[in-house]
């Protein structure tokens, strides 16, 4: 399962870079890694802009990310302890980027 997610991330990242995608991190970024957490935080900030906020990768941070993406409490969200959660969040963030770029995100 982890191998499938890693391959999917690699392909998605390569395609996103070619098309000016949201996460411009190198294709070596691994789901749930510290660089991945930083990329998600850059796209979906959880802090107050003054350096206050949950520790990246913590349960509190994951809950805040779910809240900011509007999926907290949704039964379809995978368990936060697994790689599936990171894949789910990664997909949501990537899908959200084109809508924001086109001015279609009403929550921004």
C-alpha cells in the first residue's frame, strides 16, 4: 500500500510540476514526511501568522488541516495515523489549487 501511495505521489508531483501545480517540492517528497508537512502547511496555513499554531504533523495539526479543508468529521476521511490520511489530504490540496487559481474558491 505504501509503495502504491509513493508511486502515486511521484506521478502526481511530476505532473503538477509540469503544469505549475500547487506543491512545487521535488519529486522525492514522501507522504507524511517533514518536507511534505511543510508543503501542506504552506498551502493550508494553520497558524495565526505570528508563529503560533500546532506542531506540524501532530494530531492537533492534522485536525486543523481537516478543519481548514472542510472535511473534519467526515466519515470518508482516513485515520490520521496512516499514510492513507496523508494521501487523502495531498489529493484535496492539489484539487483545491486550480479552483483557487481560477477564483472559484468562495472560502478564500
